[in-house]
C-alpha cells in the first residue's frame, strides 16, 4: 500500500495549500454526492398509473415503527445497565446511565405507540376526501 502524500503546509502560502487540499473539479463530478442528486435514484420506478393505489402499511407507519424500535432499544439497554447496577458491576457508570436510558427509552417508545392511532386517523381522513380539487378559474366579467 503506498504511503499517503504529505503536504508541507507550513512552507506553502494559503492559496497553494487550499489548491493542494481541494480536489480538482474533474474528480468531483463522479463522486457519490453528484450521483445521489440524480432524479432517477429518488423517483420511484413505478408507472404513473399505479399512483392512485393506496400506500403500503410500511410506507404509512414508518415513523411510529422507527420510534418504537428505537425506544425499545434504549429501554432494553436501560434495563440491562440497571441490572448491572443492582448486580454490583460498575456502580459509578451504571448509577446514572441506567435510569437515564430507561426514561428516554420509555418516553420514545410511548411517543411511537401514541403516533399509531394518530396516523390511522389521518389516513382515514385522507381517504375520505382528497386534499385539493382542481377547479378551473371563473371569470365574472
């Protein structure tokens, strides 16, 4: 493996050091950042006729699922660390960290559980009436 190129920044002027640190424009055109800005990556590959189909449950409930899994993970870590405290291991660290993770995990988990009925209600309301209707302009002359 070749050694990385060393740049003597102390001997260069500010403009020379900036030129050496920043890559030339031809190399940045093929980076992941420019590829991630392509519209084909962000647009769905489904035809436009399927846009009237209802969204899947994973598309609708992704936020509550994410919050419940994150809160459950924090809660589980808090239970384990509190168990280590009561077992007598690492009393200084687990004294503060156990209850903090328990409370944060429980709070995030409850927020995720509460968002499920709210999301259901919003989904029912959006099915009943669309958000906007196109009405042609009326000119009263």
